[in-house]
C-alpha cells in the first residue's frame, strides 16, 4: 500500500498505543525509518496526545513553588487540621484524557478490524466471481462440444445391479478424449469408486480409463477422460477405492455400445 493508505489504516495509532504484536512493531518501526512522512505522522500523533494530557495539568493552584511563596510572606498561624480538599477539576481532566485515549485506541482497533473484514469479504467475493466465470466458460465449452456433429454420443443404460442408473459418453476422436455425463449414477458407498472402461467386443477386452475419484465432490458429474482406444463400447463398474485391474462384472452399473 502507498503512504496515504498506510496512514489511513490506523496502524500508526496502534503502534503508539502499544497494541501491536512484537513482529508488527518491528515492521512499523522499519517502515517509519524508511519513510519521512510516516515519521512525521507518528510525531504528529504523539504531539496531539501530549497536548491532550497537558490540558489536564494546567491547574497550577497546588504547585510547590506557589505554596512555598505563600508560606514565606505569611505570618505563622495555627492552621486547624482538616481533610485535604480534592482537586476535582484536575482529576476530571485526567479522567477525560484517559477516556478519550481509550476511546481513540478502541476506535482505531475497530477500524482496523473492519478493514480486515472488508478485505476478506472482498477476496471471497472475487473468488466467487472467478469461480462463476470459470463455471460459465466451462458450461459454454461443454454445450459447444455436445452440439458438435462430429462428436459420437454413446448412451449407457443401467444394468442388473442398478437398473435405474444411466450415463452418457460424448467421444471426440479428434482430441482422443471423452466427456462422461455421470449424473444418472447413485452416490458410491464409502470405500468404493466408479471406474470407467473402454471395451473391445470381439474378443471382449476391457481397458481402464480411470476412476471417478471426485464423483461425490463434483456437482455437475461431468468428467473429461483421455481415450486413445478404438472403443466399441463403454462401461462403468463399482470397484474398491483405487480401482481394479479388470472390471467386476457383478458390479457393472452401466453399459453402452458405440453405434456402427
């Protein structure tokens, strides 16, 4: 931040009030040594506080010299013993200075906390905007892909273990990749993961395309997967976490053949 922003942050008041950590004190001290404007501002703040407290000391009625002068010019007399009078104006001045100083420090701290909160909320909002922009860009890209006439669409129907399940593969041969829409699959049990397979049908030869490790966390359930195989079908099985070398056909959730 520039010098004006640094002064406006209130950190110099906190430095003078001794409300900063040791590390922060060192950082502010170093900044003051490097920047004459900051040093001038610190001196100005200290001067204002000294003037404030000095205002409470202007009553010199009870100064030592004044009392001594009076004793020297007066004749000795018996002075009755009585309770000393309290200089309420002096005490009230000091109290006002303390209250004002406390209020000043509290206001500075509150102002600093508010700025920190605003900065955090601003960063969070910017992250949300970036995330929304990225999501929108990804959605537009997927729509463009799904509408491409050169993309091969392969519906995957539910199988015996889960008849209501379904999925869809969009295969882009130009980029050797597939876009898997797995919205029709149920949440996998704990310790299990969905695994995607590319299949050759004669003879039946499965090739793993990987596991859907982020299935639960992914709200859209659309996954981009590399596929350089000459696939004749695609299947999805439920496997132990980490995946399997070969598919467990008893846990075959969806299956679909590429139209010839």
